[in-house]
């Protein structure tokens, strides 16, 4: 197979229709061309795959040709437990399932998963557990109607007969008409009506309706909306061409009796690939591609904004961020415009990332074991080396983490990959059936407990010693999963209640003992328009701030009710804020061509400044100050802050996490050995609200306004709002990919993830957490997600399957085996938003996934993501590879073969990391099952 650039991948040594040798084109790490080989038996089954580095994985099969076992490479730093898969027919009743059913048992060490099927091979019940600990057992039940449609899927439950979950009803044509969710408030139902004019009307559990019109030809589907009329009088119009590609997305509606309208444009080249997007806030982003479909360069321009022409020939070399690829189409380098550090990448022969480097933010070097799980991540920066190390259990779960300081923390994970401790800083951790943390004991003796309501949303979070609590929050919700009350069980000081508009945005927050009442107003474009404070109860202040935006929807000032300016903002042509003034001080921000803040200067009784550097993953690694001091920040590749070192504060700090939860920090002087440990106590969105010392005594408590500003007005350096880092130089929150301003209640720069052209979501490019800061979080400054989702996943296991590149020409049989097993689906402790998600087809890169590979392929290409042909090692399956440059994601649409079905697989471009299909983000350290549920989307086969 030869790609458009002339590089050939050769399949040879065929046996029983299977190529036993795959030779890739020459690359720097494999000048002769890397080779992957397979052993094939006389039935055409692959019994061993040896990767490009010589590491062999073995496979066995049962009499029906189904995968029966996986043996991982030997002679490694860890002795790996093999995996067995056993299908048996059961002639007795089990869990209420009549005799004659089938059971699939998958075991790796003590990790056991059993799936029970009916006579039509539909999964009825899934049981998953650590065989050494019965308390970890969890069940998911499914039911079907007479037409084979799924009508019920339970929440994960400790009971073998779960009765609560998600219920789906259908009309005579098989279309879902209702999706109901069991809850603490009874059954919450979302209904869908199919109306004349190719229109649907969806009514959510709060009673608000969304009407959607669609484009349709020949055999219409509900995948291509053209107009969406949302609650609150807001309309999203998506103008499409005859191929269904979005040409523009317009949001419109009235605010304060004034008509508002804003349009985002998309332009395509003759090959139907996206070549330009035009946004009013930031101008034009232009793109071009090489002959193999790889993104060749991008450029930002405030003048090349024609919506009728790509204007590729008008882009000067000086404004291009150009990209280079090796012969296997892996990203090798990015050359940015002057003033922005260039980036380079190298790989191992099997495609695993070896180094990722830029001159400012340092060089990361990665090492892996034979299962290609990362064993070390080492950052070289400023003559320093910061190394992170990982150890594993035989099941492939992270067992130890070694910090740059040399601290080693043991997690002692159970067989499900859930950490039972974090060294001596947290112990005896237990989990709910949906995977969320149920409780643990802090190293200072305090006890953490977390209960859930019937929907799996946090009901009470408490950190206490006996009857004395340090943190105690109880939560109430409305019918759509919005937080309506928080009760403070410590002393009632932080009691608060909230109300929401029709679009689930908070319009009132009342805290009688803190800030009284705050009211909020928003416009049709999701801009915050008003924040007013009034006394209520014992607390409160008088303030009435009005937010003013220019014609491009960039915030330029905040006035009081009399029109006097309180805060002023100014930005550049790319929508990045460069000046912020107010309350007797001002800040100036400088940005590079990659959209990252490189310098922040504060003017107050003189001036101070900090310069910032970032690694190739967008994580800030170094801050240098005008005083000569330096701060280093070390994030893991998954985006978790692990270590800081600050010469100004004379401190080096390790941040200890239990899964996604920050539990403690360990501080020492730069030149000393005296250790001070501080324990962190966080709320449901991860905000570090309370700190305690080794005796369990509270040493710090921070009360925050709904959008994150400290009520006291005092900003403290370190982990803060939603678990992100607070900078005292800027009074901003550094959220990895962007900076958030809690005063403006929005980000300082546009979202690198643009509007979803499939449905118009994420239209506002500055909003924080969907304008609902109690229900959503922004994990890395790019895209909001439900707080319940964020903190449900445990630390999980990094397996070879998770890290595999999922390149179809080299897909190992292990992935084939997983694809054979019906996907159980995501754990549904997510709140009411899940109801809507389960009633429609998923999206990949903003494109609605079709029912079949051909439908999905066509939808991706209509959106400008052209595919190139690929095939698997045996030559028995073909597919296409689609690159999504704005998300740095590869999407593979596979047609299926004799061993596994059609599917969509997503991976981060140029890495071995599975990607979230919605936004292309790294999914972090979550379990194998959950990663596969997210980045593997099953399809129906095409009919010819």
C-alpha cells in the first residue's frame, strides 16, 4: 500500500490469506524499515504477533475460532498475568436467566468479568469483580423488547438484580420517543416527538423544549440538523451545502429586547477538506494538507477572512505553523512563526512517542515496558531533569508512582485497577459500583466519605474525625441534574441555594451567611451580562456589574449600574486579552503564535512580571520572574500536576492524588529535608476548600463565589478552584490549555476546540463550564464536562491495548478480541445529561456517527476530514484513516472482518494514546473498559 506521498507499507509472506510480515517505510529510528511479524496456524488464526521491537504477544482460540487467551511478552520488568476468555453454554438458571444461556468469562489474574447472553447473543447481565474481594462486585443489567431493541440498562449496582437505570421507549418505526431515568425524585423523562417538516421536539425533565429541523435526501436521518430552536428563545442555524458540510453556524436571539446574531464560517477546498474557519472574535484560521491528507500547515490571519475562498495562496510563510511528518505519517516537527518555539517529536520503531521537545518548555523523554506501558517520563529543562516513574501490577495497573523529588507512592490497586491507597497519605479506599470514590482515611486520621443519590450524583461529601467535621457538604439537585442546594454541615456558614434559567445557567445564588444573594444574566450568545449582589440574611454586599461586549463579542469593560467602568479589557486581533485594568491596578499579557500566554506584567505600586514556558503538550513548565526567581511545574502526560519547585518560596512540593482526587501535598525547603504535609479537602468539583495539618486541625479555609473568585478577595498560590492552579501574579486560574479569569467569569483567549458544526454546541469560545460552574468542570481549559463524570473514573489501568496506536495496518489480535465482546456501555452515574446522550448517535470530532462505516465515512468527509485507505495485518479488514487537525486526532473507520465488527476508533494524533472522540483530548488514567467504551464506537455492517 502506497500513500499519497509515495511511501509504501508492504504486506508479504502470506499464509491462509494472512500476511505474516508487515514492513513499514524507512523512518529515522528504523532506517531499514520497521517490521512486524505474525505466526499463523493452519486455520488462518494469528497465534503470535511480534512488534517492531521484537516483543511477542501470543493468542489462543477455542474450537469455534473465538479468542480464548492472550499471553503478554515475557522477560519484562513485570511478570504479566495472562488473559483467558471462555465461552460456555450453561444448563442451569443463573441470576434469573433460564437454563440454556451462554456465559463469557474474561479473566486476567483476579480481574474477572462475566457476561451472560440470551439465545440471540444479546448481553443480559454483566458481572465484574476482583475475585479476591467480593465487595468490589458490580452488575449491569439489560433488557430488550420483542423487536430486539434495548429498553433498559441499569446503573452499575452491587445487587445482582438491579432495578434502577435508564429506560427507553420507541414508536412503531423503532425511533426512541422517551428516555427515562430513575432518580431520587422519581422517574425523570426526556421525550422526543417526530413532527411534520422533518422536525423533532425534545422535552427535557424540567419541561423545556428543543425543536430541531434536519437536512435530508433520499433516506433521511436525524444526523444533519439545520436549525435548532432552544429554550430561552435561542436559535442555532447551520447552513449546509448539498453534501451536508456545514458552511456556517449562526447563533441568534433576543437579549434585553435587542436582537443578537453571530456567525461562524467554514470554507472547503476542492477536495472537500476544511481549509478555513472564520470566527468574529479571532479572525481566520487557515489550513492546508499534504498529499497523504496530513495537516501541512495552519495560519492565523485577521485579513484573509473571505468566506468564499480558501485564500491559501495568499498566506505568507512568516505566519504559518508548518508541520512535517515521517514516512509513517507521524508528526515529526512543527515550525511556528518567529517568537514561538518550534516543536519536534521522535518515536520508537513501534510508534510509541520517544521525545517531545521545544526550546522554551523543555524536552520530554519517554520509556516503556514490553507491553508499551510508560515506565518513565523525564523532563529536561534549564539544566535540570525532572523524572516521573511508573510501576505496574501483573494486570497492567499502575502500582507505584515515583515523583521528581524521589518520593515513591504506592497505590495497591485492586484487580479492577482502583487504587486502595496513596502511600501513607490515603488508605483503605473503597468505591461505589459506578467507580466513584466512596471513602478512605487520610494520613492525618480524618475520614473521607462520599455518598451518592439514586442517580449516582454526589449526595454528601464529608471529611471528619468522629462527629467533628472539617468539610461537610450535602447536595440537592433539580430534575436536570443542576445543583440547587448545598448544605454546610460544619457550621451552616456556606449554605447556599441556586436557581437556573431555561438553558440551565444559574440566575440566582443565595448564601445568607456569606455573600447574600448574587443574580446573573446572560445573553443569547452565552455571554455573562450582569452579576449583581444584594444583602440576604447575615451576609451580603451591594454590587451591580454590567458586562459590555464589542461587535465581535469580545469583553471590553465591566461597568456598575451607573455606567462607571469598574474593569477594562482590551485584546488583540486573535481574540486574546492583552490588557486588564481595575481597582487601581492593571495587567498586560503577551501571547505567542500558538495562543499561549508568555508574559504577564502587573502594574501596582511599580511593576512585576513573569515569563511563562510550555512543553509540547501545552503544560506550563517554567515561570521566571523579574526578581530572578524561578518556578518549575511538572505535569504528567495525562495532565496531572505532580511537582513544583519555587526558588522564591524556597519550596519543593509533591502533590499526591488518589485517582483524580488531590489528597495531600508534601513540602520541603529547596536545600533542606524537613517535611511538612498538608492535607487537602475538596468539594464535588475538585476545589481545594479546606486544608488540615498532621493533627487533623484546619489550617486554611477558602470560601468561593460560584464562578471561583475567593470571597475574601485574597488569592493563594497553588491548587484552588476546580483543582486548577491559582496564580497570584495575575489572580487568574491556570487551567493548562488556557487561563480563566474569575472576575470576567470567562477565559482570556478563545477555546482551541471550536464550535461543534454538527449541532452548534460550544458556540461561545470563552465561556467557562457551559456557564454552569456547579454542574460542569473544565478539565484542561478546552471543553466542559460533567463534574460527576470527571470524578467517577478511578486511576485505572494502563494496558497495552489502551496505549496501542490502533493503526489498522498493525492492529494486534488483542484489540480484535476486545471488539468481539459486546460493549457494556458507559457507567451511567452521570446525571440527567446522560439521558439525551443515550437517545442519539454519538459524535466524533463534531460529526454525528452514522449507523454504518460508509455513512460515518461520508459524514467525516463532508466535514472536511478526508480519509485514506488502510487495512489490518491479515488483510482481512479494510478501512479509512481520517485526520482531524484542529483536535490533533486520528479517526479510523473500520469495515469489520471475520474476527470483529465494524467500528470507529479514535487516537491522539502522533501518539499511542486513545482519544476522547468528542474533543480529541487525552482520556487520562482510566480503566481499559472505560477507555474502550469511549474511543471504540460499534457500527452496523454496510449492505452491498
